[in-house]
C-alpha cells in the first residue's frame, strides 16, 4: 500500500512538472508581471496560429485532390474540354496533320459543270501531284466529260429548227497546275471529331477538247479543300475555272473565234504515298 501511494505521488509530480514546462513555452516566466488580458491574448495568438496552420493544410489537401481528379479526367465530347486541367491536358497542334513533303497524291473525283446553259456536262477527274514541301507542289490533271442537251437546246432543235453547231460543247481537259496550300486548320464534326483541313489554289495551263474536234489552249484557276481522315487518306472538293477561245461555225458557213468559260465542281478522294516516315 505504501508503494502505491509513493508511485501516485511521483506520477503527480511529473505531470505537474511537464505541464509547467509546456506552459512556459507559451507564457513568459514572470507571469506575475502579466495581466489577465495579456495572458488571454497569448492564448488567443496560439489558438489562431494553430487554426491557420490547419486551414492551410486543408486547402493544400483539397487542391491536390482536385488536381488529381482533373489529370485523370477523360472528356467524352468537345463541350467537356473546359473541365480539363490547364496547360497539361490540352495540346496545340501547330504543324499540318497530314504530311506532304516528298510525297505523291493521287486523286479521283466526280465532275459536273455549273455554268453551261446549253449542255449538262458530267464526268470524271483524275489528278496526280508531287509536293516539294508542305505548301508547294505540281499537279497533273485529266478530265473526261459526257454531255447531253438541256431542254432549251433540245427546244431549239425540235421546235425552232435551229442548229447548235455554234455552241461549244467541252469533251475533256488535260493540263498541269502549280499547287499552293497556304491555309490549314481544324474543324469540329458535330462535336464528335476534330478534322484537319488544307485550302489550296491551283493556277495552271492546259488544253480543252471540244465537240468541234479542236484542242484549245486553256488557262485554269482553281481552289479546293482537303479534309484529312488519316496521314494517307483524305476527302477533297475542287472548283475550277477554265478559260479558252474556240472556233465555231457561223450562219454564212465560215468560222469565228469565241471566248468561253467553264466552271467545274468536283468531289472525290485523295491517297498519299509513300507512307510518311516523319511526324
């Protein structure tokens, strides 16, 4: 029993000593010189310091959790890109998606005339291009056309007995163009897919074959757009203006030279080869 009492006394003494030391770290040693208000102020400062430290740790933990959530976020449509973490998940593509330098492009397109008032011209357009770099290339063009009379032309023949020998009917075109692609970018397809594209211009020269069995020197100016579906395959449209002079028959039985403009719209596909070994 005596040993128990002695043990309790020693434990109480040690507890009191440790409490005195802990309080001494907060309060000045000469507490007699401190007022009650000063003592309370010291306690308040200690509590505020602890509260600020705890709040800072909570904010840091929340920020780390939020950052981790954003880094693992996988958007399912374009409108959800705003939820991505800044400067980490969004990449800016500055180069062209489909590489062209040192490659060939072979294309095939359906063709239709858009401005011929007397004939319905439809046909096929084949092109082969080679690119010196991403912007510049040279392209060979061959077009085959099939024509049929429009109602106005058939009416002249059937109702007015007017011949149409003086009307120029294009049958085909072949030539070479310089291909310049200064514009490229990307567009969204119904918020489901990003499609890169190029816009190009094709000034050139060639020959137009007409129904008069003549080959007429033709100046050509075109514009088009290529939508890249992969690094080797794309969909393209072309709008070409062909200007030429052709000899036609006159009523007196002679011939005369007249100027003509043909506007053609083509839609088709392109394939690039060989396979790109860069990018």
